[in-house]
């Protein structure tokens, strides 16, 4: 293993998460969202990277959103991308989702810059990975108008909370069955309809109506992944060449407890390539490496480096032999992060994740805080990312 990977500093990983932990949301705390973008940009500059800030607006809000980039090498030649996202949901401090990924991305950048690495690498932290602002603002306005949430976006009755949880559970189940999204929402509505108040019925009917044009494939860039989708579209316009993408997301939660690991349907760990995992005990102490049909070689390199002496990071390789359209239809959970706009355009990309809500009970909650993270685990993911870049270069 190249000695450069030994330079990863776990204390620096910790300090990054400590600095950016907090709700970073365009409605709840736009100031923290922008402060975090500034922090990432300033770190890139501190390392001596060239930087770029891609700005854009989204229908339904006047706010200017920012994708933050730092890069090294010749930007006119094919690049390796290391990506993360820095926004959070509206109630989560986001230490794991996705402060852990931002921290790892920044540490990879620092290490490579400090060693005068001569390859072409671009680091990007996207905004708006979570629910798109167009829909979120409309949802909030309608819920307030009907009195089913308060000014802090809390449900105003237990009945509403209970019914909407049941609705959301039905949606999640429906998405695993390959049904069109609008049919999934409509069937979930039928499940709860007879027990809803008039206001609850009106609200759910409204959110289904404004989403009626959304398909599984078009959800990327509309329901979420807005920042990365925008970046990819602009990159295609200038014919940017990309060797491959390592998308880091939720890489900080690891546990040795039994029965803590679950996986989406069709993703049995007994059928997938793996290393040092305890599948039958359902122990969540591995990293998941997710690749599509075009990303097999990239996944092979990343997994090979997980086995490097001095790292030995357990992994499960979800090697999906399909293109984006089939994955979106049958494995919707696999397109929930910023690798998806790249898959959509047949660009090799990996999702590197601790499996998020399939392992962590704190995902998208107020309890996603720094004390829940395993920084030695994040360190190993960071080391493997560096080793993979070296191999690709």
C-alpha cells in the first residue's frame, strides 16, 4: 500500500464534522447552509486547490444555491471526481448524512495536495441532495394552510403523525415493487384514506397531484439530487470528460451488534461479493460499494483496495448488472444519492455508504450527531478512496 494512505489524520476528520454539524437547510437554516459552503471552499483554498463555485436558482425559491468545487491537475483532461453533499434534512444536524462524507472528501483533498499529486481530480460538494425545494416549499405552505403542522413544521396532532407514518411506510413498500411512482402514492393514499380527517385527505391529495408528472427516472433532479443533477447537465454541455466518480454518502455509522443490518430487497449479502462481513448475524460493520453496469471496473478497484494491508475494510459490493433505467424501476433505494445523475448519463460512478437507514436508527433524525460516528471507520473509507484514486491515475 502506498504510504500516502497512512497520512490520513482521524483528528482532522473529527474536526471537520465538528465544524459543520448542524441543520443545513434552505428553509430552516439557510445561513448554516451557506456557512458550510464557505467552510468547504476555504478548506480547498487552504490546501492550495483551484476552486470554483457553481451557482443556480430553483423554481419556488429566490435563494441562490451553491455547488462547491476544488480541483487539481489539468481541468481540460479527463478527471476523477470525489463527491459528497453538504445539505441536510430539515430536522437533522447531519453528522453522518452527510458530514462524514464531507470530512472524508476534504481529507482526501488535503492528503493529495500535500503530496503534490499530479493527477486530475475534482472534489465537489453538492447542495440540495435532499428533497428538492420546489416541492418542499409547496408542501410546507399547504400543511400550514390546513393547520396540520405548526410554524416549526411539527404535526399538530398525534392522529396526523400516525396516519402519515402509515402512508410513508406504504410508499416505501410500493417503491420496492417496480410500480410507477404516481401509482405508489395513490395506492398508499387508498390504504389510509378512510381514517383521515378532511384536512389530512386534502393535504395528501395535494402532494400527490403536484407530483403526478414525476416518474422514477425523472425524480432525479426534481424530487431530490438537484445540485448534482444540475452539475452533470452543465458538464455535458461543455463535453467534460470524467474517468469515474466516487460518491461518498453516510460513511460514518458502524456497529458490532447483531441484527443491526438490513438491506433492500434483492440485495442479499449471501449472493453478493463481500469481504470480512458477518451476513448471517446481520452485523453492520462494513462499507457498501454500489455500482451499476458501467461502473464494474471502478467497483473492482475500490474493493481491491479495501483489502490492502493496514486498511482491511469489510465491504459488501452491490454489483448491479443493469443500467440506470432498470435500477430506477426495480431497486429505487440504489438511486437515492448523487451518483445517480452520473449513472443516468452512463458515467461510471460508485455510491460508497454505510447503508444509511438500513443500518442507522439515527438517519434523518435529530440524533444524527457526532457522538454516534465511528471515526476509525471513516478513516478506513478515506484511505481506500485515496488508494483507488492512485490506481485510477
